[in-house]
C-alpha cells in the first residue's frame, strides 16, 4: 500500500465531502430553526457513509472480477488513449461551469426545501440521506475514481474494506466538524453557516465544474502515465 494511493484517496474523499448529500444538506439541517438534534444529524451522516461504503464494495468486487476476465485488455494502448480522451473531455466540460454563466440554482433550492421540510425525525432523515445518495450515484465521479484505484491497486480484501471505510469517514468529516462547532459555539458558527449557504446557492454550478475538472485530470493523468507520455517530456 503506497503513500501515493493513500494521498489520492484522501484527496478524492475531501472532494466528495463537498457534494449535496455530504455538505449542502447538513448545512441546511444545521441552519433549521430550533435546537440541533445531534443524534438525528449523525444518523443522517451515518446513512450516507454506509450507503457509499456498500456501493463501493460492490463496485470494487465487480471491477476486480472484470479485470480478471479481461486480463490485460485494459492496458491495451487503444483503451488507454480512449481513457485519455475521456479525461480531457471531462476537463474541457468543467469549463462550462466556471461561474461566469448565470447560476442555475433551481435544483439546489429544491434540495434545500427538502432538507428544511418535514418533522426532522430520524426515519425522515434516513430517507433523505438515501434519496440524496441515490441521486448522486450517477455523478459520484471522485468516488468512482477512488473505487477504480482500489480495484487495480492489488491490495487485499481486508485493506479494501478498511480503505473504503476510511474514505467514507473522511467524506463526512467536514459535516461532523461543523456539527460539533455548531453545538459548542453556535454564536460563532451560525454566521459561517449562513455565508456557506449563500455560497452553495450562488456557486453550485462552479462546484460541479471543479468536481468534473479534478476527475478529468485524474483520469487523463493515469492514462498518460501508463502510455509513457510523461517520459517524452524529459527528452
């Protein structure tokens, strides 16, 4: 298990910690009127983490089985060039969400309404967590990148479970820290949460652009390294 793998996983987990389910909704729950119910918000975050862990274990298992069936086909230069084009395409697509366009905040506002509606019971929060996680499955690019790294890393099953569990903990850690700060120092943290909420609504599109850009860079960089393109620059 290399330090590079651990750093890559930690970086991807921190990117994943800024999604609707892991940051946006927790901020809105913390801003809801009335006292903060720590147990219920932790139930929400635990549901998100467990769901991601289950999906990750499933994908790693499928990826390992697929790699075994395909053998060295994934190292074919044609496949690697296609991966490079995909990564560059994602990176180019990210510039469409550079924040200069008028933000489309309708979807974000709908999630905020869901988070601040209802009776905030534990069952309702679990349902909200699953709904948010399911809505993000198709766009969880950092997590898919992390799963891909683990599927091809050659580490054992126990290490895969431990690394994925650690990934999910890091992913919800910022929200947990905000919860702790909100309970300990509400007068200090409330203005920060309000500013963060305003940023979320105004910059949701550009946040998606950052996620696409980072994922595209990592995909393209992996393909370029395996194609030996970086060695050409040293000549």
